[in-house]
C-alpha cells in the first residue's frame, strides 16, 4: 500500500458510493489507522452521477481536498464508462475496479485501459445475497481484495452496525465479491 492510498468511487445517487467510502473509512479507523471519506455530487437526486473519495494512511491526513490523482478507481455504475472519462487523473500505477458482468480482460480491451483492471459482477451478487440491485457492499469486498487495507472482520463489523438485521446478506455480498474478483494486468 502506498504511503497514502487515495480511492475515487464513481456511481450514481442511490447506489451507495458515499456509504461505501464512509463504511470503509470507519473500518480503517477502527484498526488504528487514519482515513477520510467525503462525497462530491451535483444535483442531489437519485440517479445523478456521484463521486465519493476515500483516503487511507498510517499517518494523520492533513490534506482536505478532492482526490484528483487517485491510486484506485471503483466504478459502481459501469454505464458511466460510456458517458464520462472516469480515469481522469488516475496515476500511472493506478488500478480500476469495475462492477460488471464482463470479465476484466473484456473491459480492458473494450475501453483501452492502460491500467490493471479488476471486475466483479457486484450487481448479480447483490441480487442473490441482499435481494436488491445495489452493489456497493460487494464493491467494498472487491476494493479490500485489491488493497488489503483492512481486515474483513473490521468491514463486517461496520456492516453489522450500519445494516442491523440486513447485515448478513451484505456481508455475504462483500465476501463473495472479495473471492470472485477477476483481475487483468
């Protein structure tokens, strides 16, 4: 993990990008590290593009700006790939995680990405585990598989706290995405 890991989440209002970044940051803090999460969005409505930011560090984080040069992109809504350039500012050493039924290889070829790509069908996993088409908790598992930033148990605890009785399905979604992540360098 770099000195400070910076992650930019791309989704739409109602997809849980902001919630995921927040829960991930909380789990990191629970483990004694430092983290920030905050959103950036335009029209505050369901379906509008949303960006959420996540910073993780072993040291106190003094910076308080948007993440313009992320280490990792998490794309919860793959339709955004055809509408905007989500890769703007992505470091040369960066990585992209995409919620998609396509393989990482297919996505890399289709979009001509120069960065390593990881893919998981978070939407299908969510439908099977939480019975809703909301892939955000699955994408938390995918991000943790790629980064190893936090113990899965810490993320599980945050999901239990946030979702109560519905936590089981969300934990299953996160764990499945962690295990099913497909990667292409």
